[in-house]
């Protein structure tokens, strides 16, 4: 009985860990896209202000 509980708990911990890691990858990917968009906007603004000189 204890072995069954230990196996079940181990499985739950592994599933939770995998879920956390996989959702973390999505979060990092999304943050990278957001930072990239901000970088492009800053570059566009810099080009517009440089032309106005």
C-alpha cells in the first residue's frame, strides 16, 4: 500500500514539474516576442527622429 502511494505521489510531482517547465517555456517565448516588438518600435522612432534633423 505504501509503495502504491509513493508511486502515485512521485507521478504527481513529475507531472507538476513538467507542466511548470513547459508553461515556463511559453512564458519566456512570449516575453522574447514582446521585447523584440519594443526593440523594433524604438528603432523606428529613432529612424524617424534622425530623418527630421
